[in-house]
């Protein structure tokens, strides 16, 4: 019985280590001048060691250089945030240089999964 328990704990630990999305939250982007950017972003793997989030063609991700966090689409970078945080920051977003990027910049809040 102890052996089964140890195996279960080991498997849970391995699952936790290799599946970053297991306890990942969704994020809501709201208040953006480019209204198509607004909505719920869901976890979609990792990039540069941090979880990236998607909503259709839009991606909320950690870039790791001058603009740490970004919201982009294939058409360009819509919004950026220079905070170097583990998770997407709620405030401090700025308009990016992508075609169609409009003020105001959004806020990004963690939301529970439905």
C-alpha cells in the first residue's frame, strides 16, 4: 500500500512539473481601444519559461526584452507592458506599434475558468 502511495505522489509531482497549464488561470483583457483584443485568453503552452495565452488570433505572452509582456496578432503588436513579472500584469499597459492599435490601453485581470 505504501508503494502505491509513493508511486501516486511521484506521478502527481511529475504531472505538476511538466504540465504548467494544470493550475493556470485564464486572463481577461478589457478596456482596450482595439476592441477585438478584449476578451478571455486561455493558457496555450509556454514561451520563454512563462505561460502564453491565446484568444483566436491574439496572443498574450512574455517577450523578455524591452517590452516584457505583449498582446499581438499576426498583424502586429497591439499592446505592451514593461513590467518583468511572472504572470501578466494588470496595469501599466501601453499602446503598441501594430497597425490598428488604438488607445486606451487595456487592463489584464486573472479570471477563474468557467
